[in-house]
C-alpha cells in the first residue's frame, strides 16, 4: 500500500513542575500513513470541537495510533480494543457531512505539461497556475 511519509519530532520543553527539560535532544522518527494527516487535521478542525492545537494533537496522535493498529492487527494487544476503536472512527467520520469536507487535491498535469498547484480554500478546491 502506498503511504504518505512523515517526519515526527517531539521536543520535551519542561517537566510537569515547570522545570527545564533534562533531555538534550528531541525524539525524531519517520513513519508512513495511508491518510494525508494534514487533510485529516483540517477535516477535524471543521467540526469546531477543539482549538487548533488540541485538534492537531488529537488528529496526529489518532493517525499514528491507528496506523500501528492496522499494521499489527494480529497482535493480541489490539484484539479486544480494535472493534471499539473502529466503531469510534466510524462515528468520528460520520460527524462530518461529506459535501463540506475540506480536501487538498491537486489536479493532474495539463496537456502542455505545465504544473498546477492546489490551494486549500475552505470546503472547495481551487487550482492556480504555478
């Protein structure tokens, strides 16, 4: 399956008491995901349930977790939980009407081989010449 590739970076800034971090460098790793995580964040923003930071944390965490579950579906750790998780995902997706889901979708190259780029425009797509 083709996947989007992401580089995830987590930097510890302070501990729970507000003291500066004892970690000298951020944690960083690359991971694939079958979904465009940026588009998922925008779709969840549309729901208006969280502020932008909470939405991004929720969506990124959810997509990282769900990809691990999908790739390891036979792992005993997930067997009891996965039916509940996938039911949750159905409810989450159902709460966004399909006719207003914001999407990033770039048109294909034109016949003259010029590239177009896409611009996110709310719940509609707008393409502009590069």
